[in-house]
């Protein structure tokens, strides 16, 4: 596709930059044996579990599982997309990013949209100050307690009534109209042409944590619907990822971060001095939201309305939060009284009451109290139902101190033996037998096809030059082990790129169905660094086992043919070569 970054450029870029330099510029690293270490930038911890391998050009955190290449690090830590990360690294290396088809462009289309949306923000702000019909918008904001200072800080604006105000102001050419439409500011008519998406609304600009303009939320000033309207999904705006107020909150002291559901809730809290607040954009809390929030703070407080819809939103937030609760992270809920939302509550009760720790409900309490209230724990049947209900939530928690404490409390509530509860969680259902012990990490389980091929790939990721010890990739043809087709591709890639490293291999399959498994295998190869571990011998041993499987499979196929019909002389010779003479009829 024209404009796509060629794979060969990404390979060359990764060979020129050093992941240690990239990460050390923002997260100080210290040498630890062959690798470098630091406190993980993706979760709270007191002892370093974040490791950077200069040999593999790969990072991995043993605590939260974060891993990847220099490109991945910029995407996760600096919230860049793939193209931005590549362009940033290319700039460090003094390279210009080419595009396929000979098409080179210095700026991405997104850059134009960011710049255009800045102009739109300024246009709406000017309308709030100068438009003759803006009085209604000003009175509405004053009625909600929004001061001029706060309106300026959050760049509030006004979209005047009418169908073509923005088009007339910024759409002076067909190309300009097309850009406005791409930014989500215009809607195409069925009969042709465009009209303004936002009309007669107070406008709330949405910026990302880097300060880039992404889109808008608009609050209607009459009885029209919807009451709140957001920009549509565009190349720069994704509601399930972004948070209103994240840019303004970045400067606050983030010992905790309040998450509310609406623009006005966020502004009301800021007006009362609670500046560490963000709002979702009309969607439920997503994993992307939480991952971004946990990069800002380790303590999250969800604030929901005191109605049924608020309680349902809180439970969804609980379910989304559980898999991300590594050690050092905590989630609380601040439930508003019936009929209140954060806006009305803080205006009625004030900041001190809103921020009081006594009003916070820890996620673990909310989980257990909600579930225990649904069952009769005085009976065995009720306790069994309680265990069935709570087990999926416990399984979704990562290994952590919180999980251990929850397991203990659940066992007490259900009058169960903690060991039985461990077995229930490990099995994914009622425990029928003790779980099978795991195989040693450094010794591949020869009887498991997935492990056999996985260990082969792990070794190649850890030391790609081992590919030179393997026969030609074609030798894997006819081996019916899952993943051998991928191993063929991997061997061919390594042999055609002498000196290739783990990071380049992982990036080669970015976006494919293999990426997740490759990152998992690359992150789990630290045991291979042991001095007494003979990588070459292990690789050759696995390869011999693969060939043995191939021979066994071929012998089985020939034997089946032999049972059905006479083998050809060639087939008989093949059987003899595989270690078993063909059957001979008694009449011969």
C-alpha cells in the first residue's frame, strides 16, 4: 500500500539504534550482569523487576509482564502510535522514513488533523467570546458554576446555530472541507455536500496526555438530543482510549486520580480544587483507559452516580480493573448518594467531604460484599454457589498480595480449605484432582508438541545464529507438529539476515497472529542465560527429537498403506530405512 513503511527500513532502523539508550533517556538504567535493570515504568514497585537485554534489544518486566522492542517501549511509555515511534527513532538515527512505492512524506496525515483541530478549538473559543448568540452558552456555564478562568483553562467554546458556520470559517476549498470531514467536524449529506456536526452547543475540546487536539464533546443548549455529542472515531480520536482532562491533570499531584463519567462532573471537581480528575467520553471504562491511568498514578477512584446505571457502570469498571491490579496498584469506588452525581455532591458537600477516605470503598470489599449478599452462606449449597460466582473474578487477578489476601478471605467466608480453593482456581472448575506440577522451566517437555516447537523458537529468539546448526528448513516439511510451518519461515528469515537480533524478529511479525506468542517466548528466555546451559546442545537435541517425530510419522503412514495394499519397491526401501522391514506374504 502506498505510504506504508517498508519492513526492510524497520529492520535497518532496529540494527542502528540501541534500546538501552532509548529507555535510559527516560528511565535510568543500571548494569546488572549481561543486562540492565530499573524500577518498572509501567507499574509501582520497590525492587527492580524491569530488565533490558542489549543482546536481544528487548525489554521485559517480571512484575507486570510488559515487554517488547524499542518501538514497543515508545508506543507504551510515550503513548505513540507505531508510525510516530518509528519516526522518533529514525530521527535519533538521522534517517528519513521512506514509504512504499517510492512515496516519501515528512508529515503524517494525523499531523495535519492535529493542526486543523487546533484551529477549530480557537474558532469555537472566539465564538464564545464574540458571537451575538453566545449569551445562552455563557449563562449556561455560569449557572453550572463554571468561572471564566476555568473556561479558559479547559478552552471551552461555542458552536453557533446553523449548518455551515465552521465550513464558511475554515472550509475555503474542497481540500479543506475534506480535511474537516476527516477530523470528524463535518457530516456528509445524502444529497451531496457537507454540514457542521456541532450546532448550538457548548464545546469541550479533548486533548491527549501530550496535549494534541483530538476532537470535541458538545453539550446541547436547548431540548435537542443527544444531550452530549462526541466527535466520531477518526484517525486521531478513539473514545475507548482517551480521557477528558488528562492533559490538564498531568500537572497535578497524582497520589490518586478520580474518574468520573461526564465533562461537567470533571469541571465541577476542578472548580473546587480537585484537579486530579478525568472523565470517560460517554463509554464504559476500558482496559486502554486503565492502562493509561495507571501510568499516571497507582491509585484510582471511580466516582459514579448514585443510581442503578451508576452501579452497573461501577461493576463493569471492577471487571475491567481486575486483570491490571498488579502489586502497588489499587482501585476504589466513591458512590454518590441516590439522586446525586459528582457535580451536585461536591457543590452541596464541598471538597473535604468529597475527598474523605471514609467515603471510599476498596475494590476488594465491593467485590466480596456484592457477591456474598447474593448467597446464603449458612448452607453448604450457598457457599458452593458463592465459590462458583467468585472464582472467575479471582482467576482474572494477576499474582499479587491482594489476590493472596482475597483468597484467604474467600476461603474463610465459604468455610473452605485454602488448598481446595487453589485447586478450584487452577482447574477452571470444580477440583477433581490435584493440579499436575509444571515442567521445569529450562527443560522442554518432550511429550508436548507445543512445548517442543515453542522451545525451538525460544532458542532461536535468544540466539538467532543457532539457525545455522539446523538442516535446511525444507527438512521440516511433513512434520505434523503445530508451529513447524512458522519455524520454517523463522529459519529462512534468520538465514537471509545474518546478524539479525530478537527485536528485529519480533517486529517482523508485528500485527500478525504470531506476535503475541513471539513476545511471550522472547520475554521468557532469561533462564537460557545460565552459564551451565549449553544452548547448542539443547538446540540440536530438540532438532533430533523433531526429526524422530518425522520418521515415526512417516513409518506410520507407510505401515497404513502396507495394510491396505502392496507397497512399491520404493515404499519397502523407505520402511527399511526407517528401521522396520516390510511384511512378506507367506506365499513369497
